[in-house]
């Protein structure tokens, strides 16, 4: 059985082309992370840093953040997205939900005492 494609992806040493392993990472921002890599070839033993950056969106997030701005890929149909967004109902504030229906928890208060 072959491994999933994501498991086969990896970083190669720029000097000897051997596989490298990530040693640690540092989150620079919401879209940028630096990863320290070590070459697995004991004769090479090269250590280097790779920047991993989200550069374009190819599928929209279901939980978007207003402070994250990643450009849309050119293949995304912007017109279709705009139509979907405009068809959505306006967001309701916490005080606008019908009586007895919680905005964030439709099953009720988990900490409410029961009879």
C-alpha cells in the first residue's frame, strides 16, 4: 500500500539531494513559518532554514479570520463566490436570535441544572 501523497512530500538537501527532516519550527506570522531542516546524509549533514508561506487560496476557509489576507488563486471563480456570499442571510447579533434559541449552542446550556 502506498503512502498518501502528502506523506511523500518532503524537503531535499540543496547540496546532496538527500531527504531532510524538520527539526523545529517558528511561527513568524499567521501565514509564514520558518522550519529548521537537517540533511539525513551523514556525509553532508547540512542544516538550513526553509520559509513556509501561504501564498494563495485555492479553497475558501469555512472559518475565515478577518486579520488574514491571502490572495485568491486565479482559478477560483470570483463571480460564483460573490453570488454565494450575496445569497447568504445577514449575520445576526446575539440579541437577535428567537427566544429560546442560542446563537452559538442550539442544544441549550450544557451547565443548566436538569430536573
